[in-house]
């Protein structure tokens, strides 16, 4: 009986996800002739927070660096793009469940969602930024990053019910993401490429490229969304750069220029 119930629940989830994916895909197209499209709201998500420190370096914590960059990024938008409303999922050291982060963006009717994180690796020499969009992991490395970022749900109460049996450690749980990967993918990729370009060409940081992986926080959003790994906190050189105020300013500036350019291009398509 338990086996049958689990199968029914799986089928129900797949049907639900497929329907949601279709609706989101249809909603992602701009109606022909629409001349008033504007990017009016951006949600900036500083990863982790509160009881969830995220990745740990020798002198810093992921949650603190991510928040500092997120706040500075937001201030640059407010100062230079006054027509854009900036919404933070958190603006202090607070624990925000993954589903709430997406819900904040969805309820606000945001046009863009940008989640900011720092990477970690057993290999202390690993270095470079990574910019992710929603999609199936194409290799074991992408899957490992997604697993690490998604494992924060284990700190939430009743996560089994809230995420309908999703297991962040199980590769099988990521199959459902294939039904959602087309919604907003083109625009998400366009934004991700602009962020990567700014980090490499303007900020001068090494890059590991633009990739796809199954991040819960991106899967549940209903707008173009990216997740940015600013660098490896486990690499002493990179951690020093990201812990320095000037280094964080450069990263925030790169995010701002990418967002500004994306906004201008999307609105020019009117």
C-alpha cells in the first residue's frame, strides 16, 4: 500500500510540474506589439543566513560575504536605476527557508531573481566564479554544487511535507527539474552570460563558466533567475579577495553592470 501511495504521489507531482512548466513557458513570451515592457522589480537573494552559515572559510562565512555583496548590489541599483524596485529576501543575518525566498519573488511579481552564494570544495586550489541557471545537472560536479546548496532544507521543520518528499541528496529527486527547465531559460541564460562577462572582462576574476543545475531556489521562481557563486571561500586567495571591502565592491559592481545591460536590452526589444 505504501508503495502504491508513493507512486501516486510521484505521478501527481510530475503532472503538477508539467502543468506548471507549460503555464510558465507560455507566460514567459512577450505578447507581440507590446510596447510597455519594463523591468520594474528585482529580487536579490543573499544565500544562507542565521543558523545556516553556508560554506566556511578560514576567516569568513558564506552568509556574511553574500549578504554584504547583495546589499551593495542593491544600493547600486537604487542609486543608478531609480525606476527599479529592489527587494531583498533578507537584509540581515536571518534564516530564510528556500521556499520562502522563491515565494517572496513570486508574490512581489518580480521580473528578475538573483541569488548570491560562495562556493566550496575539498580541493583548496579550486578557484573561480560560476553562474547557474535552472536545468538538469550535466555532470557530477554541477550536481554536487546543487546538492550542497539544496541541503539547507534539512534545517527546516517539516521539510519532507513542504517539498513533497524531495531529497536533496538523491539524484533521482532531480528528475522533476527536467519538466521546468524551459520556462524562462532563454532570458535566464542571457542574464547569466552577462554576469559571467562582467566578472571576467571588467572585474578580472577567473571564471568556471555558465552552467545548469537543479537548484530548488531557482526551480520555484516564476521569472528569469540565476544563482551566482562569487568564488571559492575554501581557496585562501579568493577568500581574501571576497573578504576585502574593495573586492566585494568590484563583485557588486559587476552584478550591477550585468543587470543594467540586461534591462536595457530587454526593454529595447519593445
